[in-house]
C-alpha cells in the first residue's frame, strides 16, 4: 500500500506538465505557437515527450507500476478477508473489566436466561460465536462490521477499474479537433481534421459516418457589473446528418456535447474570422473569404495570417491583429470589449516568395518571411493597413487592393470516441460505494458474560444484589475496532435490551 501511494503521488506529479504545457493531442495550434516562442526549450521538451505527456514512456511506466502495485495490494488482502469471513468471533476475554468500555449489572434471572436473551438481542445485528465442544458457555461473543473491509477492497478495486477504463479509451479511442467558420460543413473523415490523436489500436473504420454544418453561433456577453466582458454562455446551432439519414438540428453548448453513434462532439472554443478580399495588380481576386484569427488574450485580440498565393505579379501576404472593439489607449491599440462592436484589422504587408511552392508543409497560421520582402512606405517605414468593415486600401508598388468585408465567428470543436468511459464511470461509482462503506460501517465486538454470585461478592454494590438468594452478575464489554468514541452508548443499549427482558419476566 505504501508503494501504491507513492506511485499515485508520482502519477499526479507527472500529470502536471500535461496540464501546464500544450499537448499535441489536445491543441496542436497551441503547441505550434509555444514552439515558435520557445525555440531553445523546444528540443528538450520534445526529447522528454512533454508535448505528449500521457503517451510518453515514462508516464506509461508509472501508470503500469501503479496497476501492478494495486494488484499486489488487493490480491493478498482478498485471501485474508476470505479467511476472516469464515472465522468465528473471538472468545470473551477472561477479565472484561479491563477493556476500555465495559459495564455490569446484577439480576435475579438465571445465567442461562440472560445468555439466551443476549443471543436473541445481539443476533439481530451481530454474528455470534458458535459454541464448540468442551468450550465454556458462560459468555456470548458477537462481532459485526465485516463489510467495512469489503468497502476498503472495493475502493481499491475501483481504482483499477478506473485505470482500466482510461487505458481502454487510450488504446481504442481517438480525439481530434477542427475549427469551423459559421456556415461551413464538416464531414467525419481523417482529412477534415486540423489535428488528430488516435489511440494505439485505433482503426479508421471506427469513424462514424456523419457530417454537420455550423448554421449559427451566439455568445451572451456580460456588459455591466464586475463581470463585464465575460461570456455567460455559448451556443452553436448545428444541422447534422448520420450517414444517409434524415437531417436533424442540435444546439451545441459547453458541457452539452452532440452524440452521434459512439462519437461525441464538444464545443471547446471560439473566435473571429475577418472576411478579407485581396485583388492583385491585375485586378483579379487572388484571395477572398473568412480567415481564422487566433485569440491572444481575454479581450479576444487575435492574430492571423493571410496568404494570396495566386496574386500577380507576385505573391502577397498579410500578418497582423484583429481588434473586436478597437480603441487607442495612451497611444496604444487595444480592444476594450471581446464582442465585435467596433472591429478593426491592423496588418503588415509582405510580397514575393512566401514559401508556398517549396513543397514543405506550412502552417496556415505562420507566414514564411525568409524569402519575402516587407512592403514599406516611401519614407522607409513599414506599410501597415488599418481597416474597419467596408474599408478598402490600395497597396503600393502595384500589388493590388485589400478590402475588409466583415467578420464571421468561428468555433473549435473536439470530436472524440472514448470506449472506456462507461467502465471508468462504473469505477467511480464503485469507489463512492466502497468509500461510504469504509466511513460508515464500524467493526465492533461485544461480549456478554453471566455468572452466579453470592450477595457478599463485589457485585453487591447494586440494590438488586441485596438479599440472601444467589444473584447473577451480568458483564457487558465491547471493543470498537474503528476508533469511534460512541461504544458506551452501544453498550448502554445492549444493557437496556437485556434488562427489558428481565422486567418482562417479573
């Protein structure tokens, strides 16, 4: 158990990098940006698999060692518990008065009557010791709380079940992400994903046949009070179709995923896509449509790149920021509210070879400026375009024009299959049941001894012991193995039940 606790602590510590460092299987875009901002640390992190913590060898090693440790902890205890279930309650100690919780009283009932009554009272909630041949029969031994250890074992077994559920999900499931602009459609095929993280035993045949369209997206913003600028809710109206079935509609919300077959679609992010049109120097449309800009902070100031690869006489690239509600604060551009109340795009212009024809893979969120030339004004300063919706600007050197046509929202959805989630849920339920059993079931032992005593013996302290007839001294003692301090009340109830029988006889 000590080893299992240490490994559980190590597993928790090992999961910290997975929460702090962007993970390739969760947000590949964030990983790309992190690598660009930390070029010196990137090789070290890649060597340590810190961008894919939960798939790394060292995390898997801790995971498997924890499983083995729990198995080694549970299996021996199962045999011990099985032996304890078959064992009888222990015999009554010779001197019950030495136990921390004990009491006694005297009665004129025969010892056989008292012991019979004790068996009747304790037998309702305790397991009684069976009298074997040759054993003294002046006491009744009772024990309860055997299910407490069963609760402990169930709790530890539930940890294995939860780990098994996660392991099954990691092997047979998958998780992918895609950014969709309002009005666009997604078909569930590998080529449609922006990033895709399959399990070790995943096969493409697991992909359910469906498609959906983002019809609308709305955000409810708080516009007053201490929480002004935060969102109260997000809702994406989808129309989806499974296979060749009937088209259906669904309002996708945070924590309210769309389930299609074995696949779940989650809403996990949103942002803005400015609609930009670039006409080249010959007047032809070289680029048009909404372009996804990635939020940089809580005010949704977003970074984006536009590449007009077909522009003539040379390629044109734009790189800059989108401000949802633009303001100048002490000479610096800021967004004072995350909603697109007064949008503005501010971008630098590049021309020449953007590296699009080199054959190398290139992120749509990165502008290759190694062989490109920054467009500048006549005074040598960088040429920057600042556009509000409807604005149009002419580029120098006959490069063409840029028009800001409007803004479209985009959403980021996570599409995943988690085959082991029901197993993990069953494990959590088992853990709760086992924990309740461990906390509320109290293992106790109670003994009742009855013996004849003359009036002159120490039991004469009670008025019931006076007289010349023989009396019966009844000793009641208990032992609480859970350490709770309410055993005195339990013994008082046992004594009260025994005395009630005596009173009924009289």
